[in-house]
C-alpha cells in the first residue's frame, strides 16, 4: 500500500499539538516565496519577495509578521512585535477588569409584611438596582395565605411601582409552588453604575483633600500671625521701658 505524504499548504500557520496555532509566524518562520507587504503605518507596499520583505524589516529594525496567512499571497506587516504583544496583553487585561458581571440578588417578603419591614426590603432592592444588579423578589406564602395569591401579586406590583425609577419588571410575577416570584432588571448597566460610584468616590476624596488643605493653610496662617505678634511685642514694650527710666 502506498501512503501519500501530506504537505502543509504554503501560507498557513504550523499547527500545534491541539491543531490550532495561536501565534503568528514572524521573520524567518514565514515560509512563502512572496507576501503582500503592509508598512508600519498601514501603508500598502505591494507584493514583494520574502527576501526583500525581510531586508526591509531589518533595515527598519522591525519584525515581519504574517497577519493574514490564508490570503493569496499571505499578508505580512512590518511592526515591533514585542511592543504589539505587550499592548495587546494590556488591552486584554483592561477589558477583563472592566467586564461587568450582572448578579441576581434576592429579597424575600411575606404577603402581610408590616410597613417598617417593607421599607427596609425596598431600600435593599433600590440599592441592588442602583448597583446594576438584577433582583429576584420572592413572596413566601404560608398556611392559609396560599389561598390568597392576589395579596402577593398586589405587593409585587406595589414594589415594582416604588422602584420604577431604578428598575423595570423583567419577569412578571409567577406562582412557583408556595412562592410567587418576580424579577426586576436595572435601568443602568453594571459598568455604568460602577463608573458613577467611582466618580462620586473620587469627588468625595477630592473634597476631603481640599478641606484638609484649607485647614492646614488656616492653621499655618494662625501660626504665622501668632509668630508675628510675638516678634512685634518687644518693639511695643521698648518705649515703656525708656519712659520708666
């Protein structure tokens, strides 16, 4: 039986063990006769031999990076590959740090909740929504309360109306066994709410610093005034001493 040798097509990246290459080929690793060259500022140089492209890269003290291996011919760009990798890593890290994760918080109420407890629960819901989180509101029925689901429905409607400036009803009230559940969604996105909190925090910190600086300046002015008064005192007392003589 004759086994045909498989040759990797030119212009493709060499596969790793998992069959996927995540790093582009650079410089001498680019095994093609010619490339469509792109300059360091994005200018189109045209189709050049690989030898000429490598020479231009060496003259500019840059790397020749294969950016589109599947094109015919492959597209290569002149760039500082080390700097490019560093900037890409920093952008990815920043994106992960700013990525928002919407959480679902939960508040449980009883159908015959008293006014004080209701206000406390409502403030919690308002705080969760203001922070950009969803809120699952659960009405818990016990005993004979299960025969009065309208009590829970009205309570959920009242809560939704009280917090409508911060959130909206994402999932209407539904009976779930002995409970009735409603989900509220925030008007603000998690990232926007976080940015607002950080802005308020920065403003408060700046105000505290300004107050501290003003207080230090006032104390310094007081010390300067007291020092001036002490230095002026002998001059005021000297004529008195001469008169006594």
